[in-house]
C-alpha cells in the first residue's frame, strides 16, 4: 500500500522532543523526509535517529533571519518543502497578577510570533513553488478556553487560532491548506513541567496534580504521542484536501468531560 506522504518533505519546529519529534517520526514512517528545527543543542544528533534522510537544524524560532536561512537549507536538501509544522512552544505557569510584562511577552514571542515567522516564511516558499502545501500549527485546548495560571500561554494559543484562520483564507487560493491541532494533556516533558510547577504553586504534590488532571479526561489517561500524531498525518495528507481554517481538538474528551 502506498504511504500517505511518499515523496514529501516536512519542516517541523520544536522537533527535538515531545509532540514535534513524535510527528516527525510518524511522517518519516509515512514516507516523508523531515527537517526538525529546534533551539536545542543536540537537534542534529536527534535528527540522525530519524534516518539518514532527516535533517536537524539548531534554530530559535523568534529569529526571522535565521528561520529564512534554515528553510533555505532544508529546501536545498529536499528540493522543496510540502508540509510545515510550526510547533515550538514554551509554557509559563503563573497567575496573571504575578506575571511580569517581560514574561508575558516572552511566551507570546516564542509561541505566537515564532509560529508567525515560520508560517510566513514557508507560506512564501510554497507560493513561489506553486505546488500548494500544508501548514499545521500546534495550538492547544488552552487556545479554545482559558484557565488558571495560563494567561500568557492561553493568549498565545488563542492568538494562533486567529492567525491560522487568516493565513488559511489568504493561502487557500494557492492550494495551501492551513489548520491547527489543539492537543489536550499529552504525555511530554511540558506536561511534567506543568505537574511540577502547579504542585509548587498550589502547595500540593505532583501526584495530586496529575491525578486531578487525569480524572478530568474521560478516556482516563494522558495522551500518548502516537494517538496524537495521526491527526497531523491526516492534515498533511490527501485525506484532508478540503479541510482548511480548522482547529482540531485531540484531548481524550477533556473538553466535554
Ligand atoms: N504537552 C501537552 O500537553 C501540550 C498540549 C497542548 C499543546 N502543546 C503544544 O505542543 C507544542 C509542543 O509541546 P511539547 O509538549 O512537545 O513540549 P516540549 O517541551 O516537549 O517540546 C517543545 C519543543 O520546543 C522547543 N523550543 C522551545 N522554544 C523554542 C524556540 N525559541 N525555538 C525553537 N524551538 C524551541 C523545545 O526545545 C522543545 O524541543 C508546544 O507548542 C506546546 O505548547 C502541548
């Protein structure tokens, strides 16, 4: 059977661990060549675990000039880039009244402006290439509803959905489809950070935080990576060729539970 993404190339930010790395693995398994771009020092070494064709580039997504260069490098290596996954993100858990303007700006800079810089650059690349493409941003369930200690993070993820809808409308005539995935509580290092920091903030144990969150997920557990990556594959493939401007929630029923 033909693979879903045979012959395609993907550029994934925040791809050195967690959701980005899981999406990279799933795309490689479906026949794509991938470039992971991440601020982590060992991004190149991580990329090597994805196979000989994979490329790893050290990149801070807030740097527009460096992003243009990274995309140029990946496009030279693969011929073109068909799929963009602006996914790099950071979490800051603090009540809004305790948060400094600098902290708020930093979260917006990485999560929202970073995704803008990646999307803008890859949108240009795909338009120039003229063969269409897919842009799949990682927002969050916190992009649909706010929550305690989440003012900056939520603002960045709500903003991303509005931005995604604008890009979707602008790029559809060029055959470029733009969507968001909104994960709930996925089992990554970011969620471990949330358990740790929320436990400190609320004066309870990490186990209590974890149990409290898990009890609100109807399927009964945090999201395993391979249960999430399929949504990115769907949005990257021909299976979704009439889908654009959408935010798909993948949360084990958390929102309705
Ligand atoms: N884990 C969850 O439950 C969850 C839920 C909803 C949304 N998300 C979102 O999914 C995305 C991935 O999160 P994750 O859970 O895999 O977290 P993670 O912390 O495991 O991975 C995030 C990656 O982004 C990279 N990164 C951070 N700042 C960067 C920068 N300036 N430039 C380039 N790379 C940078 C990190 O080095 C890391 O590899 C994030 O946007 C996050 O907000 C996560």
